[in-house]
C-alpha cells in the first residue's frame, strides 16, 4: 500500500516536471502568468483533468519557481493581488 502511494506520488511529480518543461518552452517569460491562470482555474474548479490531481498546477508553479528563482510577481502586482 505504501509502495503504491509512493509510485503515484512519483508519477504526479514526473507529470508536473513534464508540464513545467512544456510551459517554459511554450510561454517563455509569460510562463508565470499562465501558471497562475491555471492555478486559479483549478481552485475555481473550472478545469478538470483526469490525469492531473488537485494541486497539480501549484506543483508546476513551484518547479518553475525553483528553476528560475523568480515568482513572477513584481512589487506592484503583489500589492494589487494581496
């Protein structure tokens, strides 16, 4: 049972890594805007994807942030959204 959970968790991270690669390649500098849009849609349950569980796009955002060291928000945007 624990082994199955670990396999599912690893598969989820591998899918998130693949999505992060695709988004970074496809959106370039606008990748953070796209990830934030997808996170909001996931939170609002506007998009359901059978292969991607709850929190998937947040994981993708975390991966991109770790790779780039950026969070995609400038100071003005942080205050407006906060």
